[in-house]
C-alpha cells in the first residue's frame, strides 16, 4: 500500500491522515504482540506436555522396577510418585498456557476488528479500507463489472473547526458518513482516507447513477447540517493501480469544486 500513501501525501483540511490511522496502527501492533504471546504460550504448553510424558514414562519404568524387588523398591516407588506428581503439574500448567493462548488470540481478533473501523465516523479506517478497495478493484476486473472510485472532501471543515471548535467539525465528519450511508448501498465501501477526506468504492454503478447519488448526499447535508462535500469520480483504465485511480478521482474532485464555486 506504499504506492497509495505516496500518491496522496497531502493532509487535507481536517488534519494529518497519519493521525487518523495512529489508533488503528496501535491496535494492529497490539494484536501482533498478542499473537506472538499466544504462539509462545502454545510452544511452552507443548514443551510442558512433552516433559509430562517423559515423567510418566519414567514413573512407569520405576514402578516396573519396584515389582518383585525388595532392595530399592521403596525408593523406586517414591521416585515414581514424584514423577507422576511432576507430570500432573506440567499438564496443569500446559492447560493454563493453552487457555492463555486462547485468550490472547481472542483479544487479538478484537483488536484487529477494531483497527479496521475509524472510531470517530464508523467508516473503514484508511489501512483496512485501502486493502478492501484493492480487492474490490481486482474483483471488478476479474468479473468485468463497472467500478467507480469517489474521492470526497468535506467543504470548509477547517473554517468550521476554527470558528465553532473541533466538536462541531467532528459532527460534520460523522454527518458526512451518515449521509453517505443513507444514499449509497449497504455494501458500498466508505473509507476515511484523511482528516476530512473519504473514499467510496462503487461496484457495478454507472457514472450517471453515482452523480445522482452524491447529489442526494449533498442535499441531505445541506438540509441537516448546512454543509456540503466536493466529490470526484474516476473509473479504472487499463494498467491503473489503485494509487492512479485515487489520484484521478482527487483531481476530478478539485475540478468539480472549482466549477461549482465559479458558478456560485
């Protein structure tokens, strides 16, 4: 995904995109740490089971040696008892290790799930969303279905932050995602790409249909929050990478914004 990051390095009015991903990156690192701990617990559990098996075998050998032998029989039986107790202790600790490994894997899965969602807006986070977009783009090529990428920028978010405070800006960001969900399909990808920037992946939608849907999004935002977004659209060309597509959608967004403001 480095190509995507390099292709779009500006931070946007709402802040640094890297800051948006910082919590998700932290959760991914935490999940990786938990996975490593789980693997270590599994290894220790297996080692304890092996030690327990060895002790049981030694205990059985001592018990056999004690049968029918007067001299040293008591010592063999005592040693066998110690081995069996040691084996039981190893197996108990091995079970504890497996339980700890299971708990770590469960928490790791929860961390990874949380890292895929932007906490403020509920949209996909940048890293997880880009991965999903890549898969959607590849599927569209494989199935020869139309695919559109929308680049969305919240208009004048910095001005709102400066004049009304960041809580008001946060409300605009959440409202943007709510409006997108209201007028896109439930399975369309919505990704928070940067501070005030979003991406949407639309499979099997025509350009005309996409323009109508985003017009409804803006009508919704104007009525509910007295705000608007600028939207750029791009279709994949032969040989395009996802970074190429994002770049063209970004350029189209600026072109449409300039045209709209010129008319205004």
